[in-house]
């Protein structure tokens, strides 16, 4: 497989390392975003890549990739324009926005313009109902759009511009966004600080402030570091701790008495001198300081969330849940199919299996009798509410 670059493989390894070793399959969702970042969609090669990295089969990967709408199964444009046509947005004009864009761009749902710039789709609730009607471009929001505004956005995109979304960071391409969705920080200078939250999003915060409610121990000034910055800080802390350990060991070696001399029979010299205790020899009063954890914050979080080791989980080693990687025997599948066919004989009239042609005939006769008002079966009459 040569489609994927070494950088993608390196990123794949990093994604997998965020999860506990016996739960690596949990890395599938970000991995699918990662392959989408490279090819613009989840291609058969992408499915194969994920299966290979996680030790799954292609059917398992394909089942996940086809379940979620964010994974595209065919090449997409640089900008994915999603228009919400769900209830709230629809009553506020979302369908008009979608219809206008479809006509203006000459494409329908999940189709891409000939220049490869725009893929249009209608979406079912983009979780921003209080800003409806909403549309997103590569998952960044344009709030309270109307048909004219939406056309202006796509025209600017096709002309090479990048209009600013109502909230959040400046626009990037769909492939660039897929990298972020795979769990890698937006490295563009200042992008994370772009755009503030909308007033509707802050309503809860305002009410909490008004009523004196706050989250205990929360520091609103906690910096959000990029991964590169977090890695640099962790590397510095690690180097500092290693240097301190080395200095401590050197000091202990210098101040320790000579090692006891062994006699010819191999026994220690009977001087009553106990082996030097490094801590005592240095006389240090510095409390033991644990070396900083050099795991990434993601791995630490994943480990914290891991349930008790005694909890049976589907893919934990030693649990008795059958491995779904073992396919059923072909003979079992054949028997099941034969049994299913026997239980569902096809109807002779070409209708779906399970329809009883005799029952239809009886129903017809009963209906004719009922229509004439005479001779209706009392049971049928009573069930259908026909009065005698
Ligand atoms: S209905 Fe459109 S965002 Fe919820």
C-alpha cells in the first residue's frame, strides 16, 4: 500500500498510542478522519489502511465508515457546504437556503461542483438550532443565513476567498479540517483565538453568573496549549527531572564509603559496616519527587477513564466474549439460510414472502359480502365494527 505518506503513518501511530493497548480499536474514528485528510474521502485503500493498523478486518472498518455521515465515500470538494434542513431551521427558512444553493451551484445533495470546489449536502440538525437557519462550511458555522447570504459565501469560496464564519476559527479546506478532527491541533498562528462564541452560546454562562453559580476549582485562564507546545514543555520537564536524578546519584556515589572488601571465601569483610544507603549518605532532606509522567495528556486521560481491571469488556484479554474476528463456519451460514428459506416460502403471486394468498382471497370475499350488507361473518363484523 503506497497511498499513505510516512507522515500519515506517523500520525496513525500517535493516534493509536492515545488509547490503552487492549482498546486500540477505539482509535478507528480518528483514523478514518486521518485517511480522509490524505485522500479527501475514505477510499478502499483508506479502509484497508485502518484495518491493517488496528488489526481489524475490512468489513468491520467499512461498517463504521458507512455509518457516520462525516466519512465520505467518494471524492469531495475543497469546501463541504452543509445546510440544515431539520425542523427548527426549516421553519426559519433552511429549505429555501438549500434549494437556492442547489439551483445556483447546479448540484444536488452530496454532489460536487465541476470545478471541484464545493460539495453540497443537506444536514439534519447541526446542533445550533438557536442560530437557525444555519449552514456550515467544513463544519464552521454561518449563523442565521438567508439564501442571498449563502450564495455570497459559496461565490466567494469559488473565487478563491475564505469568508469568515460567524463563530470559530477562519476557514480551512476539508482535508485540513480532517486533520483536526483526527485530533491534531490547528497550528495556524492565532486561529484558535479567531472569532468569539455567539451570544446564544453564552446565555447559560450569563445566567450562572447572575445566580452566582460556578464550577468548583475552574480557572477560566487555563491556557489551551497546542500539541507542539505541550510536547516541548513535557520534554523540558523530563530533561530537568533526569538531570536532577543524575545529580542526586552522583552526589550519593561521591559521599558513599568504600565498598566492603570481600574475603577470599567470598564473604563480606566482617567489619560490621552496613552497605551505604544513598539517601542517608547524602543527608538530603528533599522529599522524593516522582519523575514526571512523560505520557501525553490524551493517554493519561484514556487510562483514567479505563474501568476497573475486573470489569469484563468485549476486547479485554481473558474475557469470554467471543472474538468477532472469527467468522462463522460456512456450513452454519448455509444451514441458517436453508432454515430461513423454509420458514418464509415465497408467495405464488410474486408478493413478498410471508403473504398468504389464501388469506387474501378470504379477505376479498368477506369484503364483498360486507359491502353488500348481507352475510357478513359475525366475527369479522364485530372486529371491524360493522353493526348487525
Ligand atoms: S434544526 Fe438546524 S441546527 Fe438544529
